[in-house]
C-alpha cells in the first residue's frame, strides 16, 4: 500500500518553516531526506508521521538520540510494555526474541534502566520498539549521529537486515550524504523548508541540479575536498 | 612539543587510560579516534590538568602543560557559552582572568580568518547559527594565542557542509598561528583528511599511531581495520583501490 500525505506545512511564530509539501512512499522504499541544518528535514519528518498516523497507518519514529525515547527512571521492560500498549498489543504479543536477535541486543538486561545499557544498545532497543508493530513506515532522524563509527555501522547494517525481511518502508533523515549513499535508493533534498530535488541517490550524487544538492554532493566526503 | 609519557589515569576503581604515550609537535595535528568509552575525553581532561595521572607525566616543552595556555574547543557550541550574556563576554572572560591584553588587530585578524563579523559577538548564543557559534568557540580558544588547542568533537554538531567549511578555517588558522592541535573525533573521514597522525584508542590504551594514509589503506591491527571498515560502511571513507 502506498502511503501519501499532501500539503504538509508548518508555521512557527508566523514564519513558514515547511512550505506545502507532498510525500508518497511505497512499501520497501528506502528514501533519504537530506539537507543542511535548519532546512526543514526533521519538521517534515514529524509532520509526515503525524499525518500518516491520523490516516490510520502504523508509522514508527526513531529520534536522533535514545535519550529522547527512553525515560531514565524506568526499566527497559517498562518501555517495551508501554510501546506494546501504545500499539494495542497484549503483553508479549510482539516477537521480542526475533527482533532482539536481529538487532543483537539479546544480552541486554530488561530489568535495568536505560543508563545501564550502552548507547549503541539503547539505540538498537529504540529501533526494536519502532519495528515491533510491523510498521508500514519507519522514519529515522539521524539515527547514528550519537553513536561511535563501529556501533553506527553495525546498527545501520542490522537495520538494513531487519527491513529486508519486511515490507516496511524507511525514511532516513540525515545531513550526511555519505551515509545516505550507502543505505537509500532515493533522495529528497530539502532547502529553506521546501523539497528542492527528488531523484535516485545516484542522480543526486552524480548529477545534482539544485544548489543545495550540489553543495551536499560536493561535501559528501572529506577526501573529495581540497584540505 | 606535547609529550604524553606512559600516562595512566584512574577513574574511581577503574583504569581509564593505561600507559598512554605519544608526542605532538607545534603546528602539527593529531587526531585521537576510537569507540565511545575508549578514554578520548579522559585524555583531554588529563592534558588540561583536570585529572591527575596515577602514573606518567604530561608536559609541553618539558614544563607543565598549563604554562603553554592550552585551549579547549567543545563539542556543543551553543551550550559552551553562557546563554544569558553576549558572546563577547564569554570570549574575553579567559583573557581578563589571565590579565592578558588582546589588541584590536588580533581580534580583527582572527574574526577575518574565521569569517565572523565583529558585531556578531554582541549577540547572545541563541541568536547565532550553530556554525557561527562553533566558530566563536574557536575564536575564544585562539584569542589568548595558545600553543596547544584541544578540540573535543568540534564538528559533530554541525551539518555536512558547515563541517567541511569550519575544518578548512581551522586548518588555515593553524598554518598562520602555528599551534599544535589535538582533535578528538568520531569522524574518521575528518581525521584522515586533516590530521598529520591518527592515534587509535581502545579500552584506554593506544592501539596504533599511524599516518592517515596507512590508517586508510593498511591499518595494522585488527581493531583499526574494524574502525576503518566502519568508516567505509558509513560513507566517511572510500574503499581503497
């Protein structure tokens, strides 16, 4: 089923930060939402999640830092139960064992609070919570920026593996075109609250048209630039 | 020259740094990389004298490091400044505390090098972009002419384009000012592109110190290969031909 949201716009303090924007996502799509800081990526991500949920679709959201998703006062088991409740699942209905195995967090003690887990394990737990309801779409906002490179690469690899097994579509919000190039097949480039270019990842990387796409493409790799 | 000589640092019962040794000459850049918890930030604290080594010594030209006026550039630029005061106050706080005199010419030159308008210093942190705030953080670090600048993840809060622009400005200023730069970073692409040497920390120990070329093409230890491969998987480095 194709998910679509039309005319999404956001105004804050009288200023438009997201101009009317439409997004269509098909099952198994891997879309990168890229742009500079303040270009409107996260705002569009939030607006899209809200709109699609109101249409009745199951849409999961993974924030940049696990701190935004996990309450330090409560155990990991409590968070899992809360996520099940939010999805209307009976306790234990979600296939925790399979998800934990796929995301390599079987060893984590669910009786403990988030801070007793490593950052990488916390973020993978948040991804497991996001995937438990077999969502139609998962939106990940800079999911690896709080992680070190080894953990970040492993997390993206495990996420790719999990999504390959399902029809879940993915929107990856990032300012890092290098990361997007490895994990998505299409790119939506944002600038000043608008999508200024939408094309295959290869086209945006090799033949960028919009100025924002050209800047991102030119800066996608440190070694591509003169020091 | 910064000399870290067989330094071990304890944090409570655990050993955060174990027998760490390296040196860094004036005008050169050393990138310190490694996973979270490897001891990178502990190393910065030890060099600044905020943590006392249980063993070993840290010196600049044979004297205590504090005498070379080491400066620190922090990861999160906005929270590194007092949010209630104009940026100018934070920039000149350390200068005043040390009773130093900074002439207009130096301020102008640094502002020009960092592409900052001087009027911007009259604004509060929330009224400037995050990239501008980080450049003011670098200005604050350099204003007292330090011989050694420690950068703790200086670019991680910035977007990809601003990261590269800021890195270029740091490199240009380093050429002009001649300070030694120790850069703690998770971004292996940045380390390879800008450092003269890369030190890999793992569980508080130096795993390998190598040139960027050796790190990118032929890392010696198995752990360094894991790090290099992770950087390739994240698109930060290109696979070797």
